[in-house]
């Protein structure tokens, strides 16, 4: 076997020399070739003919081969660690050799906390693995996520979502992504959502608050709002994306699809970081590992519902109803039935837990501040009974509360990995070679005190235009609860609509509510498996009994 290892650093112009540029260039020109000559050495040592040698070696061949392969990989890791052009970037020493520490943080649900701690210790640029840099610098973030920047999504997305074709979420090619997004954009525009789907969303929101009040009345005022927001969000997504209502609000429990999807999402997050573990788990006969990593066929059956309903009209139609027909008219790409199935599956996932978690943190943040609760209740109390989302969009405090919740408690504050384009890039004081993965985290940039003063304080006034605390232009540029640049979440208008409608409905019909004693900071602390969720998997509140008969 032969392992060729080398770094080839693109030529730098004389205007942009890096420190130790000469030595880096010499090292980059090196190619280490490791040759395994075990059989030849044995021939020489024992003076054996090849057949005799094979007989002598047979009991030891597997061990020797494994040992040699291990030695070769170890030599490769050491070479990279000693000669990598990323060595100037600070970070934990183990990151030069391995990403094992990062993987441990991922599988324990602590990635965003681990990365944030590294930024606090080492600064805005931190090496977190042999070929990955975490970036928490406002200028660099704009460079990475700017439209047309050339920083494409990394292969991590393909690893996380194992589908036979790329979807809008996993596409790494910018041109393909732009064509697909253009196809889907009209169906997910604010005007289309309001015209065709606001009535459905409002109906689900009202039913969710009905159920919250009913359960509270039966339970001494206590109710878990996370549970009911999850039912609501899944029913909205199933209706809009699949064209088929799951009716989880009416039943008060999730269906098989949601139960299996929850496990599969956790499995996807772990499998993306530990693909070998996923590969082994897929072959194990245990129900737990099967639910984590062998559910594609089951989930796919539900996605096919989207295609069937897309071709219908009336109650069963969905947001994809006119997309395929429009795709055939122009030159913006095509979308066949299989594409619709895969996009529907991905978009359903994106629109369920994210909305439910964000809504729960809105309730948590407001109820933890009685004065803010009273002000918000007063604002939404002035709405007419037949209020619409357009009315809610004009309420300054409601808007500010939602945006500040998304800053501190956005459901997807984790990694957005991108690949440095050809020619490399200068970021801060460092040159980052092409092919390096650079990863940004909304969790960290939203907590940078240089950009968001008093970052850990929940201050809706940041988003009030006349406030002294209003966001600076620099803060607005890196505020990214729904992603950044051309990759911003396609379904954000659905998400904002649900957040506004549900928040207004709750505080109009459940005034005087408070947090239950069980809803502590520890219970509401994040766990992070790509998306976030409260560690306690609940958000219990107490509804004032006077509202039960209102």
C-alpha cells in the first residue's frame, strides 16, 4: 500500500504574504510517500521463497496489515499536524491531530457550548479539527455568507441528510441551489402564505390555545406549552407541506411519523459526525439503533403523500400545488415528482420542532419578566377579534419580543459549515487555504458583547426603532436566526406567521400566566443536536384560573 500526503498551497501574491510564507511554501511542496514493504522484508530476513513465506506469515498477516495501516494513518496525522498551514490559528492542541473532542461535544448535545467556550478562550478564529475553523468575526461572517461569495456548503450536509438526491437544504452547488430556490420561492412567499394558508394557520393556533386552556383547567392551571406547540406546528406543517392534517391537536398525542422522526433527527445529527457509528448501527438488530438510522423508507412513504396531494385541488392541496407546472414553463430548472417528495420531507422537518421550540422560549422569556408580560398583554388586547397577521406585524413590542427570542433562543443556532473557495482567503490576521471548512455559529455571534451589548440579557428594546438600545448596523448584519445570505430558510414566512399568531393568541386569552416552579433555568438550558431543545423537554406554565371562563 502507498499513502501520498501533501499540502499544496496556492500561490500568493506578493501583496499578501503570510508570516513564515517561505517555510510554508517549502513544506507545502513536500509529498511524503509511505511504502509498506512487510512481505519483502520478511523474504529477506527468513530467506524464504514466496510460498514458504506465505505459510510462515499466514497467522500474523492480518495483524501485520492492520498494524501497518494504523502506523500509516498515524504518520499521516502527525505530518499534517506538524506541517499544516492552519497551525498559526489558535485552538486546543488536540485539534491539530483529531476532531475527537469536537465529536464528543456533538454526541453529548453540547457543540454550541463547546465552540462558544473556545471562542471566549482563543478569540474569533479557532481551529476545532485538523481541517476546520470556527469563525466568530463579523467581517469574516459577511465574507463567508455574502451572496456570490464562493463559499459553498460543505459535504457535512450530505452526510447528515442521507438522500438519493440533493435538496434545497443539502445542495452544495450554488447555481443548482439558486435554480431550485427560484422554483420554490413563490409558494413560500409572504403574499402566498397569507393569501392561501393564513386561515389554516390561524385555525390551528386557536385550537392549540383552546387545548392549553382545557388542560390547565383540568390540572390546577399547570400545562406544558411545548407539547401543544409541537402538536400545532406538526399539524400546520403536515397541512401546508403534505396537504394532509395529522390531527395531533385533536388527539393530544403525536402520530407514528412524529415519533420516528424525532428519533431520526437525533440519529442524523450523531451520524453526520460519526458516520462509522451510523454504518454499524444500521446493521445492528436493536430497535433503538434501527429508529435512529433505518427509518428512511417509513418516512419516505409520508413524503409521497405530498406528491399525491400536490396534484389535487381543494382541501388536500399543498404549497407545492402549482410549482411543478410552473417549472415546465421556464428555464429555471426542473422539479420532478421525486424531487417534490424529498423537498417535502426536508421542509416538514425544518418547520416543526423549530417553531415549537421557538414559541416555547417566547413564552418562557416573557413570563419570566412580569412587567414585560403585562406590556405585551396590553398591546395584543387592543387587537380586533378578527385580527390578521398583517395587523400583528405592525405591533412593535410583539415584533421585538419575537426577534429577541430568536437572538437568544433561536432553534437552529449551530453550525453553518462552508468550504473556502479556490485561491484561499484572508480572514482577520490569517490566511485560510482553499478546501478548509470554516464554520459559523449564530449562538456565538449573537452573544458577542462587542456587537450585542449585555448579550445575555433578554432586551426586546434592541429591536425597537426608537430605543437607545436599538441594534447597530454591524449587529443587523450578523443577526441570522434563519441562516444567512442566499441560504436563508425558505420557510421563514411560515415560521414568523406562526410565531406572531400563536404569541398574540396566547397572551390575549391567557393573561396573568406565570412560569411553573418546575420551569427552571436548568430545565430550559439547551441541548443541541443540530437544532436546540430544552434539556427538560418541557416548558410548564401556570394559567391564571380566572381566564378559564373568559
